């Protein structure tokens, strides 16, 4: 934590970045070298130099990171209310806010809704029906595939036609119909004020490129600071250049060895190109790591992927003492889960709080067995990444209702709400959209009556009630009251639909509470969509110091974070690296960067786990377990820097498949020794 002023405790290299003037600044640095802390201190120092807080924009990768940096910077500086005036957020959230002020210039209706992937798929689905492309030909791509192709084309800039030819050969016979659908998709979204994630960035970039509006938008900020720049995509690069032409007032921070969003069209080469493109750029390199001790960094340094030679970043720490990383070999995944819980509890007994430990995994599903084991043994945990709160159906229902308050043309939201009524299926819902989501007529009560009359008899009463509750909510002024109206609308529908309705309504109560704290309801749900909290507990802000729980997280969601003790599971080829990435060299490189991110989260202790056998492994025949090769990232150089601990049970005689293959539990060695 920080002591007092923004300069407290910074080393010389960090300080040089913090006090740097207004010229372009790029901080190229390894993991845990204080990039984020330096960026935060720089914001505070700019404010103390007299830059008004509202002229500073901080762009980060998650809302949580932005909130944290803004509040720290505000505490470190002497400007009053800096926290309220500093602009901070993700690219997408800031884009949404900017677009909201310029809908007219963009030819959009005054209220816009943000579509997540599932919503985008719904729009595509509606269009497939409109174009008569459903049901007739079973080989016609499904809506989800169409959205994939569309988004890939947008993100890579490769025309969809070419993309289909190279990557989706089986779609080729339908290519003309697909192109027609894509054109309709673009037109329909524009018509209804619907923006998917890509659209947000594209629209912001277009606004910035406009000779009149562009300079107004860019002119709102004198300083733009970007954390985690290695994960930007081409559109974000253009936005950054347009915000600070020539790089004046631009500060960018990144580590190309930690670029982990290539699958979304990001390219870490942007970080180094930026250095080449800005003529007067100052580059600061940070290599001193403040997070981990040297024994862990020795491993991280041999694993670190990317630049060689003079560009290579080699981390070093003043903390010389510490236990080297451990590689635990165990029999199979159930044994791995038990051993991890043993280890977590052992550390807990020695005084480590659960929250000082994290279990990281390549894919969210990898912790299934561990979650069962933790629950059985009463260890509280939260999970980051994987299924997000927003993906829960009732939360999406709520978001849909809120979206309709401001944007009655939002047909995806209508489509979702209509289908919550008994007796209204997809086909009927589509036919009712004509009256309800008419782009010309917004919130017209006569049209509501028309929709009710057209609904099946059994749904009329409920539908009429929903529509009048919605109209009532719309007429309210206070944000909390409007949000509560949406909850009232959903209450009877959810109660009829779900057995666990009371837990679900509890979630929505919490959402209403959180919405009530926000200045703008539409922005609140847009934020929810753009950066969904991992769980309802997340809504209430950081958990109190009294709560103690273990963190389970995907490596992606662990980016930028740190824990004293870190466990990484499933270090076998096919899991980490993931089977799905092994097809291309770029895929494997991205996995290597993910592995580097995982290793560098640990401050004091790092435990890696590799079961000998994995179910449903690539090489497995039928349902039988098969030998799982150790992760390729643990090569000889890496193995030289870890302590290998063998917890596999002794082989029972001539039966190499072992007893576990027949379902018997194998007694494990006494672990107390090991963790002493
Ligand atoms: P990552 O690459 O994981 O995003 P980072 O480079 O952003 O890491 P920070 O998260 O800013 O690094 O810092 C890592 C840890 O080191 C934090 O606990 C931070 O408080 C600490 N730290 C950074 N600079 C110093 C310093 N000068 N003195 C003491 N501790 C520091
Ligand atoms: Mg960081």
C-alpha cells in the first residue's frame, strides 16, 4: 500500500515515469514491476501539477481496475473531489458514454442499447426468420455461427466473403444469403439503436475521425493514460491515436509477454509499433519486480515468451529468499482436487487467510472437481471468470426490462420479455414484435393494446399487466424507482417460471439496490453488460475485510492481480496449453503468455499441479483415463527451477493402470510432512 504522497516508495525508474512531462510516454515493463502503481501515481502527480481532474482519462481493462486506480489517485493528490471528476473506465464503457452524447451525428435513435453476444445472436436469429432462412435448409449456419463470422470479419478487417472461403468452407454454398443477412444485421441494429461490443469501438472511432465532432471529443482530455496496452486491438489503437495525435499527453503501459486476448483480435505488436510511430516518445523500462521473490522470478524468466536480445525483459527482485515453485505430480484430477484443498487448509492453519490464496486455471470448467471438494469440506470460495452473473437468465431478463424503459425499439429486449409469458413462444413473440418494437412509434399505448389483443388468450392478462407495469416504471423519475418497476414487472413471471424464484428475486433486489446508487440507469445496465460482475456479491463492491474465502479464477480474469500463495491446476498438455489452441503456432504462443501471466501472480508461494491421468483427454479412448503428458511449458529449463513433489500412489504390482482406473480410492501419503 502507499504511504503518503504519490512519490512515496517509488524507485528511480518508476519516478522518472511519474514525473515525466507531457510528451508521449511508453512504459515497457515486465509483470509485477509496478506498472499499474506507476500509472496511478502519475495520474496523482499530474493533478498536483495543476491538470484539472476532468481533463484526465484513464483507460483500463476492467471496471474494477479503473475504479481502484481512480480512487487511489484521488487519495494521493491534493485536488478536492478528484475522484468524482477523473474519467476512468474500459474502452467500451467510455465509448458508450461518448456515443450517448452523439447519437444524432451517428444516425442512431436517441436511446441506444448494448448487445452482448447472446443478444447479438438473438438479433441474427430474428433476421434469419425474416429472411425465411430457418428450417428450410438444415445446413444453413446457425445464428451463433453467423455472429462469429461477422465479428471475426469486423475484428480482423478481413471481408466476410474471404473469411468464409478460407475458414468456413462449409458455409460457402450459402455465402450470398449470408452476405445479405449481414447487411440486414447492420441496418437492423442501426434502426433499433442496438450496438454490439464491436460497434461501440467502431462508432467511437468514427466520431473521432469526423472533422467537426472528432476534435470536440478528443479535446475534452489533455492526458490519456492506458494500462495493459498489449491487449488492444486495431480499432483501439486508432482511438488512442485520434485522442492524442502525435502522442502529446499520452501515457501507455504494457508488457508484450502478457498479451492474452489474441483470440479477440488484439495484437501485442501494437505496443512496440507505438514506440516506433511516435517520433518524440520516451520509453521507460521497468525490470525490478516488487511482487515476487527471486526464486519465483528465476522460473518466470525462463518461461517468459516473446522478445529476445536487447528487447528482452528479465525480472529481478530484491527479495532473495523464498521457496522455489513446486510442481506436484498426482495420480488424477480427483487426487489433484484433494491435494489442493489439503494444501490450502494447511496454509490456513498456519495463519494464511484464505483470501491470500488463489487457484488459477486455464479454463473455467477445470475447477469443477475442486469446487465439489471445497464445498464438501466447507471451504468458502468465489470464482472469477467463466459464467458471469449477467449470463444468469433472470439477470438478463431484468436488464432487458430496464433497456425498454429508454429504448422501446429494442426488439431483442422485447423478444426476451415476451417469451417469459406462458403461451408465448418464439414464433408468437416474433409476430408481436411488429406492434411493440416499431421503430417509428415509441412506447405507444394503443400499440400495446393491439399487442395484447394479438396474444394468445391464455397470455393476455399477464401481458397486459406487464405492459402497464412497464409504462408505469417509465413514468417514474427516480432511478431506484424505475429499476424497482422492472423488478415488479418480473416478479410474477419469475415466480411462475422458476422453482428457486426467491433466490433469483433476491439477486434482482441487490441489482435494484446497486442501480439506485448509480447516476444513470441506462449507463448502469450498459456497464453491467460490458463488464459483468462475477457474482452478486461483486455488486456490493469489494467484500468486507471480515469475509474470508478462497479465490478461484481463470488466468484471464487474474490479469493484473496478485496473491501471496498461488496454485495453478491441470498443467498437462491439452488442458494448459489448451487443446483448442494447439492447431497454430500463434495459438501455442498465446498459451505460453497465459502461462507466464499465471506464474507471475504469486508473491511468496507457487504450486503447480499435474495429474498423470486425465479423463476425456485428447488421447483417451472411450471413457477411460489416459496418460496425460506434462505441459510442454514445463521444459527442462523450467523443471530445473522447480521442486518436483511426487504424490502419485505407489504402483500396485503388475497392474500399471492402477487401482484408480477401476474406481477404487487410493490412499494418499500423509501430507502433513510435505507442507511442514
Ligand atoms: P502486472 O504486470 O501483473 O499488471 P504491474 O507491473 O502492474 O503488474 P503492480 O501491480 O503495479 O505491477 O505492482 C506489483 C506489486 O508491487 C504491488 O503489490 C505494488 O504495490 C508493489 N510495488 C510496486 N512498486 C513498488 C515500490 N516502488 N515499492 C514497493 N512496492 C511496490
Ligand atoms: Mg498491472
